[in-house]
C-alpha cells in the first residue's frame, strides 16, 4: 500500500484475515531524480503494527547509479529505524514509459548493479532484502543470477499461478482486490514460507 490507497482502517484490514503488508516508504522521481517521502507512510506503518499485521516496506526506485541506490536504501533505513519491520525491505524499480524518464538508457547491468547495492546496504544494516519485478523485467531487465542471495517478489496478476523460471518468495497475484478497511482496489500477494 501507499498514499494511493488513501486512509486505511487497519483494524478492519486485520479482521478480514490479512496478516502482512508491504508499505511504501517513499519514491524517487523519474524526471528530476529527487527523493520523496510517501505522505501516508507513518500513518500506515503505525496502523498496521498496532493491528498486529507483520510489516515489510518498499522503496519505489528510479536509481540510475550505485550511489543513488545506496542513497535510497539509507533513506528507507532512516525512516524505519523506530519500527518493527520484520519482513523484507524491497527494491521496487519499475520501467517508466515516458521519453522524459531519466532511467530510459539504464541497461541490465546497471539496473542489476543498483539492485545489488540497495540490497547489500539493507542487509548490512541487519534487515532482509528483496527485489520486486514482473516477468519482463525479471527475464530482460535484471541479471537474476546476481540477485539470488536476496528474496524475489514476482508480479504476475493475470495468471492463475506464478509461472516463472526462478523460485520466488512472494507472488503479487492481483492489482484489483477489494479489502475491508481499504476504500479502493489494492494489490494482493501471497508470501511463500518454507515448511520444514
């Protein structure tokens, strides 16, 4: 969830059976490259935790260099330091289809370098790191062989199962679910937990 879900009744969300949430901390602009807080981050994380929901967080990245990716990771770490973030911190880099996007010329190696830098910064701070991608970005946008030390969050909402070559830790199966306590449609995910 992010500011786009507007005001959320987290107690109602928890009563509906939702047991985890990933909350956007902030984003980088795709034209000017500035860093921006999600205006609902504090309200969302505090509401989710108070309702007994396990929390992970994500950063909407538009990093084009390793230093920008590390800056984004530090941006997140500073904002979550007083909260119990028990699930991963996610590098959410998405392709912007706009000729003005500063990321337009970033290639697979550069994007993968950014993901590694973000994730290593997060893990060096004691958290688990994760990379979010859809099938196109997973196959053609990243060298996933360099990212297997981190969790994978795979987005494929149009399928009845998460059809992808690599094993994943989470599957985003819908963009359009209705959840009690959230007034507009929201994304829904399954998290895969190994059973001993």
